[in-house]
């Protein structure tokens, strides 16, 4: 048993390069070895969204950790960020158009960074999470999620929609 | 009825053949929200944009396999081609099932295997009329359902008591009418007795009349109050029963996802607020509305012009009530949520009180509590404050009506157009309107509180069980104990299978040891036998009968479990042993305990079999509790026995005693045992080695050990290594 196996491998920025394959799949060269398909996991999806990113092969084996996306070269950082956006589908809410309770569903009409959407919740106490600060995670009945990064920072109309639900 | 939107005709016409599968995805390829149609024919995989233009096409012959790669909140459908993996489509989590199926279908097409059949279950379901998501297992859309439904459903609970409630309403009406008499008598007194200085017996009669009305009123109020209390308590009892029954009916999966202490509050406080509305609320509404009508009739009769002044503030009050209504409801819910969070917090830290104390984290817990507590205080003030502000406002506005009457009526009296008594009576009646007024705001409060509670209660009642009982269960009687797993797959979250394609035939009376790393699927395996969960694919049969067609009561009669975490209920040891057989005789209980190696230590206890074991049996040691729970399984006399890490947390001597007990217990029963220490399983007839949800090896201890580089051998070696280390440390 080598000690390495039980240590976290942190990539040096120069050892990694990410790009997108012709088929639109995230790929890269790590320590000089090419991988046609890579998967990225956030180790701290709520706290550090662009740091401590676990890079894994298609089978899910960890190859190493990227400490900070910003340390990478421009192209790699761009692709990695894009891949994070695909894998962690968590649109950020830019405006809350309305929050209505219709019978026993709560319907949210939202504008997000990825376009307008609508979220339906069975109730608020199980489908709204408050991970800390002024952050709110909204979960749809079907599992779709949206994030309000800081509800205090939204425009006044949105805040007004939220007053009685937060 | 299909609730799935169908592929638009223009796209269909441009496909190479009949679509085998189509679904509307909700993300465009750049990961933004967007509607695209995805369709599969036997020759191609295609994606079409909202205008019906093709945006992606891949020939089936080009690809070797398709995979649905799940992300967080969404996923990607990938195809492996000769030129590397290709992204076909992206989707949000709502469509995971549909694309999981699509991946299987495309793979089967590419490999020219038998095509899987599509089922409605794969699609997220939306209400055909309003487009909102439908809950699993229901056809009725909660939004299109009329709003009054919750109210009516709640009122149904009052139905058995309608006679009593009607009596209460009638009494209330009578009191109302009688209550209206005194002001009228006062009017007579002023106009016909006091002002004309009538010295006859009239004064006495009027006073007697006043006395009589107040006596009758008190009697009726008492009777009405008693009826209210009686009906209310009964109603609440019914409600609590129903909620508890609904909870017990729900599957384990429901509780896995929730913190259980929250339900304590739900059962008690939610039923209380519903009760309050139904008894006090309903009776008040009928009584007070009548009172309002009666007061106005009398007032109009006395002087209709002056009465109109009293009506001036009414529209304003109605308007305010209507706008406040939803706000109050929301704030109640908000307040409820902060109580809920507080309860969860308390439940959590008390359950883990040992850990809290051990790490000296009382301060942290206290500060967590005070944060949540502050939030509750804030919400309390918000709702109560709103509520406290509303009534004075209403009173003030209504008071304006009184002022108008005073002014106009007063000048009429001075002019001699109006008798003083009439004015006084009008003012008195107007004062009586304040009662109903208070009721308006109180009623808003109660009703919104009750409706919010009812919503939550019915939510529990309406949650379909994940393991529904068969409509026409197959009677199994006493079974032999053959257990068969046929291509079983299961995941706690769909598309994350924990068990994959498991096939196993177990003969009656055989003892199977389940081994594997943690997370290999051992516990899931036995959870499926108990039918705590239903298989996603494949089936499990006992004596050839599918588990799903056996009633759960029948099934549980045949299965006994000894779990790692022994849970003893609040009660005596004897009661705990006889848990599954309440009519067990003392001898049976002792016999069972004897087999379980528990008899001796129990008898030695000062209270013997009558020793109370508190919540979680705190006064017994781990090994003792374990043996009591084995006795509990023995008295149950199951044909199938499940032992989940029964000896995990005890010392060697206790383990030997438990082992002995177990070996007596398993005799003649089909047994599935999970053990951390592989040595515990040496009695097993066969060992089943699980790895990442699949069966990798089956055989006896010796057979498996003989496989060079086999999974079992590795496990055994690893454990030997470990005990060596332990030996050195010791």
C-alpha cells in the first residue's frame, strides 16, 4: 500500500489542460495523458463553486483536484466553467416575478441566468433550503433546482415577492 | 389517458421512420432553458428546435452505446461513437427517467438487442389543462382541483357530529335572538317608563324581563359550550388518529427523506388548529352571521336612515379583509415553518445528545437554537402584530359609523324628530356589531391557520405509499421459505441503482451470508426482502409468489428481523419480547428468551421480565438488548430470518453468546445474514459476495477462499491483516 493512495492529489495548473471534443464532450490532458471524457465534481458545491474541483474519468475514478479554476489557462478555465454549468444545473435567479400559492402547490415565476423558468413546489418547508447567509436553493417537485445567491440583493419588487415566504 | 405531449406532426413527417420514442427536452445544447424535441427512430437519433428545424442528427449505425450521465439538477445524454463520445441532448432533472430510458433504447438499437418497452412512469407528468407537474401516482391536478376542496374535506370530519353541532348552532341562534332583547327593553324603559315618569308596575316588569333574559342566556351559553368541548375533543381525536394511521401506512422511503421529530408537531398542533376552526369557527360563523342580520333588521326597523350611516364603513372593512387574507395565511405558514425548523433542531440535537456532550458542543447547539428561536420570535411578532393591528383598525373604522349616528341622531332628538330611546337602542345595537366584527378578523385568522394545517395534513394522507398493498392479495398461509431474486434492480434514487440485475435462488431452510464492502448493497438486499422498498426492475418471489401480490401483513408474519441497531420500545422486557405476538404466554416468552441466551440475565435483574426498558432501552447493555431482540424474533417464529450485523457492536464473549443464540434461531429457517466479521458467517450454507450492487461470487466459505484473487478472498485477507494490527495494538 503506497501512501499516495490515501493522499489528495492536487493538480499543478501547468499539468492540466481542458478542452471540448468535437462531439461536445468535456475532455483534457492531465499529466500528459489524454482523456477523451472527463467529469468534474464540486467538492463544496455551496461554499466554493469554482474551487476544489474533483476531476474524474468517465468511470468516476478521481484523477485529482483543481484547486482554483482561476489558476488555469484561459481556454481550460473557460471549458471547465462551462462544464460545471452543464453538470451542476443550478440557474441563478435574477428576478422573482411572482410567488403564488395555488391550492396546494407553490408556483414561482422566475428569471434566471439561463432564461425564464417556473418552479412548482409541494410546500415551502421541504423544497426551500437556506444553506446560510441570504442564499436560497429552490427545488422543483421534479428535482429541478434554482439558486438565489443573495435574496437581499435582488431588486425591490422581487424582494417584496419574497417577504412572506422567506 | 396519456398526459404526455405528443411529437408535433411537422417533425414527425420529417423523420426517417416511425418514432420509437420521443420527448420534449427542456434545455438547449448550450445549457440554457429551451424547448427541443428529441426523437428516436430505428435508424436515427434526432433533436429538433422549437421551430421544427433539425438541430442534431446521429445515425444509429454510427454509435456503439448511449449513456445518460446524471449531473446535479440535470443531465446529459451521451453517445459513444468511433470518433469519441458525443453529446446528444441536455435536460433538467425532471427528465432523468425519460432520458435514462432513451439511453437504454438507443443502446439496444445500436447493439441490435431486444428493445425495452416504454412505460408512462418514465415521463414527468404534467396536468393536461394547466401544465403544472402532477405528483406520482395521482391523476388529479392539485391546481385545477377547486380551492374549496380542502375546506370541504376538513368539514367532512364534523359530519359524524352534525346532530350535536346543529344543536349548538340552534342554541347559538336562540342566544343571539335573546341577546337582542335587552336593548329593546332599555328603549321601552326610557321612552315608556322613565321619560313619561310612569309610576306603575311597568318598571318592575321591564327589570324582571331583563333579569330573565340574562338567566336564559347564561344557561344556553353553558350548554352550548359543553357541546362545543365535547364535539371538539372527539373531532380532534379522529383527526389525530387519521394522521397517525396515514403515517404508519407510508413506506420507509418516505421517512428516509425526512427528519421524524417533525411529525410529532404535525399530529398535535395541526389537528388542534383544524379543530378550532371546525368547532369554534363553524359555530361562530353561523351564529354571528345570524346576529349581524338580526341586528340590521331591527336597526332598519327602528330608523332606516340612521342605520345607513352605520353601513358606510362596511365596504372598507370587507376590502381590507380580502386583501389581508392571503397575507395572513402566508405569515401563519411562515410562523409554522420557524416552529418546524426549531422542532427539527431540538429533535436533532437531543437524539445526538451523546455526541453533543462528548464533543462539548453545548454552546454551539445553544447558539444554533437561539438563532432559530429569534427567527420564530420575529415571525411571531409579525403575525401577531399584524393581527393585533387589524382589530383596533376595524373598531376605529366601525366607530366612525357610531359617531355619525350620534351626530345625526342627536340632532334629530334635539329637533324632536326622534325619541331618545330609539337613539340609545340604535347605539347599543351598533355596539353589538363589534362582536361579529372581532369575529371577522378572528375568523380570518382561524380559517387561514386551519387551511394551512389542513394542507399539510392532507399532504401526508395523500402521499401514496411506495409499496402499495396488492388489491387482491394472494393468501400465502405458512410458507416454506424459498426465495428467488429475478433480475432485480433497485436504487433509492431512480437511475442510481444500488442493486443491479441480481439473480439468486435460495432454497427453504438455507442460510445465506451476505458479504461485501460497505455500500455494496447488502442492506438494500435485505430491505427488498422485507419489502420496505419495491424493486425498480425484476421481481422477488417467495415460494413462487411475487412479493408485490402478498399482503404486507402476511409477509411480515413470515419474516423476522434482528437489526444492528436494536430498538426496544418503552415497556417491559416481556412486552418487548412479545411485541409481534401480544398474546404470548409467560412460558413462551421465557422459552424464547432461553433460546436467545437472554433468560439468565433477565431473571437476574431485580425486576426480572418486568424490567422497564425506557426509550431505546437505555438500562440494558448493547449485547443484552441484542439478545432481547433475538428473543423477539424467535417468538415471532418466522420462516424467513434476517440478521443485519447482529453482532457488530459487542465484545467477543457476548458475540459468542449471541452467535450461539443465532445458531439455534436459524435452524430450519431461510436466513439472510449480514456480518461485518466474516468469521460470524462460517455457519452459512452459501456466501453471496456483493460488489457495487452486483453479485460477484456465490459459494461456501471454502469454495470462495479457493478462488485465487477472488473478491471474497481479498475481503478475508484484509480482515486478517486488520486483526493482526489489532493484536499488536492490544
